[in-house]
C-alpha cells in the first residue's frame, strides 16, 4: 500500500498501512499471500447519528471493510453485505476520531518529566491514554529521543506520528535544563548549513515533519537566528516535509510565515495579531494551532475548578499527580507564582487571537501540547481544548471540524479525519449529542481505529 505513495509520504503512509493492519492475524505485513487467512467480514454500524467531520448526517449506516469506511448508507438500506458483522449503536452519536497535531509522548512519569522517560513502555502508555479519550491520531511534535524510529516501528498499530528530535537553538528553546533533556534529542544548528544538514539527517531517519522552536522565552534564552530558521524551513520543503514551529510571540511568527512555514504550532500570546499577520496567514495558507489549554494548565488545577474531581479528569491522572493537586501548599504556591498571572493573560490573548483568525477564515489545526509536562494531561487536554474553543466563538460543530477534518488535512493525512468512503474508520461513539454541547463528547462508550474497536468506555479507563 505505501509503495504507491510519493517518496516524501512514505513514512506517513507506512503508519497508516500498519495501523489498518494492527491485528497480526489479518495484517498483510504479518503473513505471506499463500498462508493469508480469509479476509475478515465487513462491519455494519447501524442506528447511530453520525457527524462525518463536516456535516450532521442524521441517522445513517456505516459499512466498514478492511479498516476503511466503504460506504455511508441511508438508515434502513436493504442492500448491505449479507456476511457483515452488525453493530447496533441505537441512540448513540458518532464523530471522527480526534487528530492532535501537537502533542508529545514518552516525556513524563508521575510528576516528573524529561527525555529519560522516552521508552517504548511510556510511549505506548501515552498513546493508549490518548486513544481511550478518543484521540486516534497523535503527532508527537519534537523532543522524541533517538529511539523514535524503532519505537514508532514497534508500536505501528498505535496512532502515532512524529517529528523526531526537532530543531532548536544552541542554548535556546526548548531549554534543555527545564525540559529535563539529559541526552538532548534536539538538533541545535548554529548556521544555515548546519540547519540543512540537521533537517536532512532527520528526514533520513524517517520523521514525518520538521519541528522548530523560535522563542526566546521572554528574553531568557538565546534566539534562533533568522537564517537558521529560514534554511530549516526551506530544507524541510526540499525533503518534502512540512515545517511546524513552536512560537509564543507575534514577531517571530510573522517572520516564520514569511519564510514559508507550514504550521504555527502555538497561538500568538504576547499581543493581538495585526491585519498584516492575518493577511499573511491567509495568503500563505499556513495553518494555526492555538493550543489554548497549554497556559491554562499551568494554573487551573490549583484553582480547584468544580470539574477537578470529575472521573473524566481524575481517571487520566497518575496517583502522584492527583496527590500533588490535592496538596494545599502546592496550590497556594502555584497561585502565588508570578507565572500564573502571565499564564492567565496569555490564555486571554490566545482566545482573542484565535477568535480573530477564525473570523478571518485562516486555516486551523488542533493541538494541545499534552504529554510534554505532567499537568498537560493526554486525553483530558483535548476535551478541555474543545471546551475552550467555545470561548473563542466556535460552535461545537465548528470545533469538531477543526479537530478532525482540518487537523488531518493540515498534516496531509488525507486518509482520515472524515467519515467518508475510502477514509480510515477512526471514530468515537458517544452517549450524548456533542453538537448540542461539546462536553457531551466526554460520554465516550467506544473508540474505533482503522475499523477495530480499540478502547472504551472511557469511564472504565484508569491512568497507570
Ligand atoms: Zn510541544
């Protein structure tokens, strides 16, 4: 399957192929033609109301074959495959699996974080949690350790893509000490030539995207030189890879977009976006991933919101994180920290900017930075992000479209993101209508990936 794709898309397509064949008994990669078992029967999913990533289809029937949506039939269609396994989701709602275009995996253990946790065990643990919460595609956007290629190959049935280590600045972001990077996986070129060499090496190692960090962290660390990030973007494109950048401030974001950047991987949070930036985003067709939750996560748990004790959040937390968040001293310290006021202001700016970009019709993607630090909780962060998007003026349907169709399209994953014929059967089955209230998306009963039920109900999930 992946051999039909263009060379630059091989890594992405290989993941899609293996994920569709993640049951060893049926995988084309697991058996030869001669001893291949008979193909599994098609699956007919009936009686659910389906939002396909673009439209509310009402009650329809999904026919799934070989991991893909084969057909979307009208309810009660009489010409369904006679040998199908039939699944009755009466009264339920189906939406496409979420596509997180900015997350991290294998970087935390309890309340600690760092590259020493980048092991297969931790990566799988995080992917399982994303999956349980309905996130069926995860782009691990940088800081992946040297074992990235091997781990991705080993866990190919999971919804993971990645940037490898990524490209940072010498002595700059991502700050090695703060991020616990002992064997720093981030390439830190000092010149344009070194940047091109680093991009070529990462492309050769099979990364799916080139990540770069262009942020002085409020003047605390060395900047990345403009000629270095321009060369990084240009070389990524020569290697037929997308370039996605961590930013915080408007000025570097604008210069990156002028340099051909494909994905602004955080919201602009130092000031209001100006008309020139909005126009440049529209003209370049660059995508924008706000990651609203990233700043809120720095303080909101210390504020003890009324939803802090809900099982949907509690079940996503390791025991040590629960204990930390229950500690009055921790909460008091956190709320006194001057960084908390800055984070509140950053969220407010991020919301206003996202609202402006949405109204201007700028291309958007979906991401959270979950998994990078212990308080950025895989699975929960994505549902909270959707809820925060309501504050930026999205309807539930618009937010879901960004988190499914648009986010997949931004990553050039045109095999998923929509529940339409030919696409991967990645979807979430929920008990209450998420188009009426986005928080209803939390009533997950089942998660399907590539035509197989892989998780659910979420109420039974417990973080290890
Ligand atoms: Zn990140």
